[in-house]
């Protein structure tokens, strides 16, 4: 079993490194992205395509989680139902696919999962990375 709670001790890791080595390499996140609070795309896993409007909407939701309660978020052209949205995380789902979205001081983490990944495992990985980045003022 891969450890998904160990993080690089060096803050010199690139944003792409966090996506590749901390989110996707955990085995509990199928695709990941890091967005700026303004919706700019900082890093994204290969094959994960988010258009600028989706990035902006995800970042806006992370800044104001209550705004998406009772609605949905579009990710890769598909509308995901919002299951939870608060200051710690946003959980969305469409069928067996879903995502965990976490805001830090400077960025927004997006971790996706599919049918073969448990939602709770994905949420834990994304939220722990968010905690780590917040603790280090990111």
C-alpha cells in the first residue's frame, strides 16, 4: 500500500511535483491540478483538461463555498453535483467519479477519482496536502 500521508520536506518542489508526486502518485487520486486563487492553472496532470472558465469557477467556489451549495460545478465538460461545500473542502460527484477541492492560502487543489478509487481516500490525500501547504504559508 502506498503511503499518501508523507510529504516532501523541501518546499522547493515545483507545483507540478505536488500534482505528480503527492496527489497522483498516492494511487488515490486519478487526476490532479493546482490552480491559483484567480483561476490560473499552475500545474495539471497529463490528460486532465480544464478550460479557463472551469478553472475560474472552481477557484471562485473555493473562495466562496456557499455559492455552489445546491448547485454544481463543471469539470472537464461534465456537471458534478456538490455534496459538501465549506471552508475546509468541496466534494463533488457524478456517478462513480468525483473530486475533492481544497483552498490553501495561495492556491486551490483539485483531486479527481474514478470508479476504482474510494472517495474518502482521495479526500484524505487532497486535504492532507492542503493542510501541509497551509502550515507552510502556501
